[in-house]
């Protein structure tokens, strides 16, 4: 018995000792608030979750810590922002720059005029010397995020005076300004007076961060689950002041956890903005919380992201060389079934290789509708018009019995929310196309011209709507006689980059969103960047598609100014080429179910007032803060 | 005594061998993972902006050198063991350049402090109640506890976690459902912080306690039910020994030996077994750290967690082995 008592006593002491280190955590960088006034605080979900290196704020070094903790939204700044939607006063924001980049005639030099009267959060004035330091430091330090960009492209950078920076480039580049243009990230300017004294910048944590944004770090969880930012007293000495005073005194970014917990936290008033939910989670929160709403007031609620989930064919695989085959595979797909399987009908479909978001519907989708409707495809046996301009109206009809008045009834509204149209499923035409390509039928299975079964794999991620999309695509193909093996790959991004796949569900198109220029993704599609089979493919064009007409378009974009109207014409040429060749099958926008609660704040962006992307991990979301108003609760 | 020392020495050698092979296996398995941490980092960074292909190639070369992953496997293996000896597992890749051991030491107290304490507490209560229920088989209260235990026991702990989340976070929102402590308190030896830690620990601990209690209760009750029919118990009863003494000294003590072994195994497995609980409640322990490390292909961090887990399991079994001859009079060391 004495042994047992001793054991119990030991266990008790051990438990107490084991618990002790919990209390010996590192303290946050700044003293925490004792009472955060909720009605002056905006709380947002950080989609990065828990940050494993919470005290790391050196955003110029890779994999160092969290970014969407408020660090790049509230604390950083650079020359320009471009919104994926319409912007408060136009899509482009002049932030640290006073106007657009000024290039010489052959795009080998770029001059930027800087905004005077902008101060770092520690009171030091921001000048051109900070910019020069930013470029030179990274160009000279391999391993920093923008080292490659600067060392490969910049010949010299100089401060002409305190408010003028002049770049000389190693080669003509009409888009060098985009290095400093935030779509949701860009080359952030470093505080020279902090970093010039740092011996090893790669191991410097930059804690607490000194920034150019209107907020400073107040405190953070040493376990990485929350960050509190406080509005600077001199917020009017930041570039953002031109667009108004940010309303919240405090902004908190926190780990929202799994979908269920995000819903509960918002319902309980502990989250004002949720970055993203599952479709089911979105439908649930609007029922559970009358203050919660999405981008569209009703179904499908989601904000179409400027990315375009597609069926990507590996063009270094001989099975996908023939345009007839690619088109046949497209016509085997049932758009309605795909929409229901992936997004429960809340998809924004896209027949063209431009995501239906921001200004793209008016730039591209609506203007292309007539051309698409009249587009003819020669199957070798007949000529068909494969585009169905009313397919999305049918999807709205399918979900209306369940969601009632939340589903729009006006065709224009339906097309805005569900997409303009898509390809009709046409198995007969697909049969003609494959036959024209030399394929034959054996029972229900297709046989390739070389006598082997038409079989390939479709790589999809492990979960999410993209997984569901891929599953339905594979099912459609299998029903049509194509032997498709679905590969669920946890390392799908690595496989994609190395070209180790037959076909793949992901996106290789990702645009600015609010601007018709396509350089954001298109330049990396040039044939000069296509890697040999098995070698890692740099930056998109994961389909490894090469086409002389594509190269011509890209080369012309390279010598056309960003705001030149010719860009839209070149974009339309790209879209038509993509339809004719079908190198990827564009399916839909990546719809993000961002949720905003109006319990404490109103004035969020929406489809009716699309002044900003509502997804709160984007750096552009900083401008939302200037439009918010207290709800009075 | 000499026999016992020999026994300890043999077991200690076994312990070291188990740790060596276990950690080596973890090393090999981790390095067979198809996830490339350099590509993960590049995807994270370039996914956010328009890097030129040349810039990406430069970044790839720089990161490969920085992470030190270009070494051949055998060289990595030798260096890995060299570093283990000095307790340095290299930098974590998801929190570069923070050492992996720093992250583990930051998470370890949460897992051990809350979850291990919860398991030990559950073990004690479950066994005591189970022992009493096995001996006093007609007691109505203990019968009721048995029914509840049987109901809870087959439910996976993560289902219980979600139920608790819904009940105390949504239906009756009285308890915090996320993190280790509240946002507005200062970590340290102060009551607001201690109170906050305790309140945040209730739901994750309860999810383990509710299920664990049933498991230990039912196991102990079954053991005691068998033991009370043993001759020595019958003899003690006939000899008029006090019932409390019989229960505490003869019955529960003998039945506790296998339960103690099971406890050691459970404590070891807690490092990976409570991953989902930690994920559900965003509890800042080793489980959620492990998930993040695996998803990012962070070899160093996965190995740091695995090394701690393997050492803990092997160490716990080692301690139990040493305790057996002391606790159980029926076991002698030859």
C-alpha cells in the first residue's frame, strides 16, 4: 500500500512538473491588451492556420513564417496595388508610387516617382534609398524571395533623388513594374535603416516588424494562432491614407480551424470574416447566422477567384497531341453534373481560358458569347456548334427547388453568378472526333490507332471541390469508354511541376482579375520555358503546350504597355486560340466561399459593390478597412 | 539486487536498440516521402506572384543549398545520428531557420501537460471505479457508471471531440473552443493566464477523458471480476479481512499490473494518437505540429517529433518493465 501511495504522489508531482513548461512559453513581442474593445476590432480568419514560427516577420526570406497574419495586408507596402475586382477608384492603386511606371521607348529603363510624406512605423521617412537597398540587398543575397528576380533582370538601380528611383534593366521588359505590383503579393520595400545593420539577413527575424502600412503589430500568440494589430497614430503618414482612414482600431488575424469551428466562431461573434468554407458550410452559415453573407447576396454566394480550375493535359504525352482527341474528351463532359458534384451547383462555369471574375466577364466573357455560340467544330463527319449558351440557366433551374428565392431568376443575374455558358455534352460528336483521329471501338472501350486501349490517369488532389470535380470528370470519361485511372496524389504539385502525370485537375491560368492584361500568367507559357520531359517546369504552363501562334501573342504582349488597349485584343486572340486548340479544358472559376459578418462591421465588398476582392488573405483586402463602418452592436 | 541490476542493464540495452531501429526506420520512411520541401516552399512563394521562370530556377538552387537536401541518403543518415547525439535536428523547413527541436520543445509542454495529465487522470479514475464495480457487482451507482462507460467506449475520441465542440461551442457556448489560451492574457505565472489555460484545456481533455474512462473502467472491471474468484481472495474473505483492504491491497493492486502496462503504451502513443483532438481544437501540441510537418514534407520536424515519440514509447515501456518486479510480488527476476 505504501508503494501505491508513493506512486500516486510521484505521478502527481510528475504531472505538475510536466505542466510547468506550459507556463514558461516565450512571451509575445508586445504587452497584450487586457480588454480588446470588440466593437473597434475586426477579426479575420488566417487561412495559413497556426503559424509554426510565430515570431518571424522577415517576409523577404522564404518559408520563414506566416504572411497572412496581417503582415503583408497591414504592415507592408510597395509601389502599386491592382485589385482582382474593380477597386475603390479604379483597379490600380498608386501606393508608394505617385503614378504608373515610366519606361523608355525600348523598355530597358523604368523610372518611378515616389510619394513624399510617407513614414515607416518607427518614424523614419521612406525614401528612394529604401527601394535601392531593397533591390540591391536581394540581388546580392541568394536565398531571399526576390533574389532571382532582381539579379536576373536589374542592371542598376539608383536613387535620382529622395523621391525618384531609376532602374536600368538587363533586357527589354514592358512588365518589370509588375514585380512591384501587388495582385496579392509583390516585392515589398525593406526598411533600409533596420536591415542595413543586420549581418545575416537570412536568419534575421525582423521582430517586431517596422512597416509602411497603417497598422503595427500589437501582440501575438507565442503558439502562432493569433496576431493583434493596432492602427498607427500616424496612419495618415502612410500611402493608404489617400483612400481613407481604416475604420477598425484593432485587427486580429487568427486560426479559424476546421470548417465547423469557423462557423461556430462566426455565429458566436468571434470571427468577422471567414476566408473560405466548403459549399455546404456556406449554405449552412447563411441559415444559422442572419448577419453572415457571401459575395453574391443569394446563391451561389461565392466569389469567383481569378484562377481557373481546368482539365490539364500533359502535352508531352503522345496521347494528347491530336486536337480531335482533346476536343472529344471535352465533349464527353457533362457540365451540369460537374457543377453539382464539385460545388453543389454553386460553380461559375467558364468555357474560355479566362476566369469569370473581376472585370473579365465584361472584358472577355460577354463579348465572346456570340463568337462561341457561332463557333463551329468539324468532327470529320459533321460540323457542330458545341457551345451551349443556356447551360448555366439549366444549373440554376436544378438548384432552385432546394434553395428557392436565393437563386436568381433574371437570366443576366444567373449568367453573372453561374457563368455565361459551357460546352454541351455530345457523345456522338466525340465519337466522330475520335474516329477521325483513327480510334476504334471495341465494345464500350476506345482503342488508339496503335491498337492499345485509350487509357490514361487523371491526377487530382486529396480533398476539396477540385477532388470532387476530378472524380466527376473521370466518371464522365469512363462512361464514354475511356479507361481513366484516378490518381489521388498528396504531392500533386510536385508531380505537376515535374510533368509526371497524364492529365490533371488544377489551374494553369491565373489572371490579374481586375485588368484585361494577361501577362500575369501568360509570359511563362512561352515555348522558351517549356522543360524537357521529366524536368521541372517553371511557373505555370504545366500542360507544357507549345504553339507558334501562342508565342506570337506572348511576344507582342511583351512589347505592349500594360494599359494599352491592344492587350485586350491580344487577350481575345489568346482565348480564340485556346478554344480552337483546346490544350486544356477550362471548367470553372475557383469559387471562394468568403463569408463576412455584419454583426460588428458593415460596408464589405459584394457583387453589387465589387470594390475589392473579399478574400481576406489577399493583401488588397487592406482597402476594405477604409470602407467599413461600425454596425453599432 | 545483483540480479535486478543485470535485468536493468539488459533492458537498457534493449531500450537503446529499440530507439536506434525505430528512429532509423522513421528516418528512412520520411525520406521516402514523395513530397519535396523545396518545391513546397517554391509553390508557397511563387503562387503568390509573377516570378519569371529564371527567377524560380534561381530560387530552387538557392533553397536546395540552404536546406542541405542535396546530400546523398547515407550521408544524411550519418549526419542525422550525429546531430541526434547533440540534440540538434537541424532547422525546420516550414519555420526556417528555427531549429526543429525548438518547435518540438515549444509544443511538447502542451501535449504532455494537458493530454498526458488527462490520460493519467482518466487511468486512475477509470481503474478505481472499474475495480470497485468489479468487486461490488450489485452496486446500482457503479452499474449505472458501467452502462455509461459501455456507451462511450466504442465512440472514437474525435467524434466525442466534435460533439463537445457542437454542444459547448454552439448549442451552449460557454467554453473556449480554440487555442491554448485567450488572446488578451499575458503568458506567465498569473491567474488570468492559468485560468485561461485551464478553461481552454477543458474540451480537448474531456474528449479524451470521456472515452478513456470507459475503456479503463471496462478493462479493470473485467480483470477484477476474474480476480475475485481467485483462491487468495476467497481465503482473505473467509479469514475476515476488511473488505476495503481486500479491494485495495489484494484485488485492485493485482489487477492494476496489466493496466499499468497498458497505461505506458497509451502515454507513448499519445504523441500521435491525439492528433485529431489537437486539430479540432487548434491545441498547440505535438499532434498538430506533426500534421503541419508531414503536409509540408518537413523532414527535420517530422523526425524530431518521431524521435520524441519513439523515445517516449520505448522509455515508458522500459520504466514499466523495471516497475513490474517491484509492484507485482508474483514476478521475480532470475
